[in-house]
C-alpha cells in the first residue's frame, strides 16, 4: 500500500493509523538488532521475512521491498548481492526512524534535542545505537 | 448484513497483529481476537468461537499449516473458513497452501483498506460449502 493510500481511511481513523505507523517505525532498531543478532541462518531469514511483511503492511514499501530482496539473497547465500541490499535497508530504516522521531518531538512540543535536521549517525556502538534508535549498516 | 461478526487472527508478528486489529475492528467493525501463535489460537477457539480465521503461514513453533490441521480437528471449527496469510504469491505456492484445506490465501502485504471486505468473500464461500 503506497504511503499516500492511508488517506483512503475515514478521516477519523487516519490519525490512528499514522500513530500505529510511527510506533512501528520506532521499533525498527529492535528489528535490525533481531536480524543481526540472529543465532542461525534460518532465524536471520525469518527476521527479514517478518520485517518485510510488517513494513509493507504499514505502507513502508521501500523497507518491505528491500527486506524481501535481502531475504532472497540470504536464502541463496549470495553475500555479494546481500551486502549492498542490507546497506540500503539500513539507510531506509534509519530514514524512517529519524522521521518518526521528528514527528514524536513535534507532537510532544518539547525542546529536547532530537535528530531533527541532523543526519542519522552510524556507529559501531551497538548499545548506544539501540538506545538512540540508529541502525548500523555494517 | 453478512452475519460475519467474530474474526480470529493468528499472527506471530506484533506489529501485524496491531494493523489487523485496526483494520478489521475499527474499519470493518468486526469483533477481533488476535493470537500470537498457533497454540494460543487453539486455546481460544472454544471461548471466542470465531466465524473466520486468518492464519499466518510462517510462524515459529507451530507453523500455519500445522495450526490449520489442528484447528480442523476441532468440532467447533467445522465449516469455519480458515484463510492463510502469506508473502508467497506464486500460483504453485498458493496451490500448495490450499491443499492443506484452507478456504483461501491472502497474499501479504494485504491492503488494510480492502481487507474487511475481502474476508467476506471467504466467509460467503465457506458458508456455501457447508
């Protein structure tokens, strides 16, 4: 479902859908960790499969398509094709996380610092990444 | 009025359960029970008495097909449409899934706007098959 199609919902439900979508986007770092900390090939495939299905259901079509492509290359054990796709997936997920943080900050009307206007950082610090909602493409 | 009121969704992914509940309950007006796995669904059949079940295929532990086979053993589930949800969209893959005895297959990603009406088709088909 293209992002714009949420407008097909009755107006009263559009905001609720967007709230659900923001909630999903805020959970993307945890999904990334799930993929990267998977203890087996099968579990990694499953994590990508779940991400693909969930993302597309919320209209995050780019993330859904990239996750599905990554799942395909992972199943075929094609690391050459998998790597670049995972990098693009990380970038797409970072963009969604940043977007959801901007909206949340605006809604809360707080003055606390956020990623608004700043590029999402890439770091090898896994724990800090999880806390700040950033995804490392490595 | 179709008569379809109670829909059970068996789906392991929490985010998908949320969107299913939103689209079927808020948009479709159904009474919805979402379960996070096959066994959880089986445990709730008697108390909820679904008139239609949406069942994810790829789940940890009890898979969709295994859950369907277990559901079909229950007298309460006689004639109740059970519809798979899957990302597998190739015709032969859909045919394989139907051979488990599912009423139909909904391909993911589903359209949240049309899903409430789409399941009515399976509800009517299920009633016609009784």
